[in-house]
C-alpha cells in the first residue's frame, strides 16, 4: 500500500484551553500525518503523470493555509480541519502533540487517530487515543515502616482509547475529551496525594486505575 508521510510539522495555534485553562491562547503544536490514497502510484508511473499521485507539497500548503494563525475550540476541531486537507484515502493517521498543554504532564499530551476505509462497504473505522505523558505525582507506597515516612515521586502516563465505525468523518464524534484532560490529570494527582496505601506497588497502580475509571468513564492504559 502506497504511503505519503509528513512529519514534524510545527505550528503555534490556539487549541482548546491552554495549561492555565485560557481559551484562544497560542501554544506549540506538533503534527505528523501518514496517509494511503485510494488510488495507488502505479497509474502515475505507467502514464508518467505526477498529477495522478498525492502531492505532499500541496497537502502541506493546504494545511498551512487552513491552520496558520487560527484558534480551534478543541483537539477534535483541529483534527477535523487537518482531515479536510486530505483527498480520498484508504488510511489516514494523524498525531497531534501539545507538549505544553498541561502543567503537571512533563511531556504534554498526544492525540492520535487512525482512520481506515473498507473499500467494499465504504465504512470508516476511526480509532482515537488520547495520551497524557509523565504526570508528576507524589505518594506513600509500601508496607515497611521506613517506606511510610516520605512520599515517593511517580511519573504516570495515561492513554484513553475510543473506536467508532461511521459512514463519514462528519458522523464521528469524540467522547475522549469529556471530562477534560486537565481534570484527568488533576484527578490522578489528587488520588496520589490523599492515598497512604498499605499495598504493594502493583496493587497501588490497580487501585488508582479503578479510581480514575470511576471518575472519567474511559478506557485507560497506565505506565510508570
């Protein structure tokens, strides 16, 4: 399957709320795109006609024209705008990174999407993953007396996933950002702050996972 890749596209855009929850404040945004057009490059090669291929230069210029200097109410709106810059594709992967979007997440967040098209039915499968990286927490973890004196520093990474099957991208909706990622991070920190667990470390992670699931109603993957 032929693939066109654009990597490390850097913009300063207003996307949702910034780290202090202010709207319409520009912040660094990094974008990677990978797409496979419905028409492969074989026809262009046989006919020696580059117009039959996907022009990555035009794709980049279209993105610059649509994104530069704009404010977007959410990551979802930014993602939809990027998708509108692409032509008919059988597969589209978009990774949007906001390295400074959350104060307590040292490596920011990543909003990753993969859209694949069934060429027989025309249905689209949309997979989204919102990842909050390296959330700084402190908590007492351990069963021995010396482990109960001071808190240990933790760095927690959370991934929230959602999958949909839709007829078109306009039918897709995003439930990942409710509640907001700021609230998700704050809840992780609060759970760590108030807990003085008598569990082993793995039990602590399981306990925290259940607590976050209850609050955020999502599917989470944790790393530390």
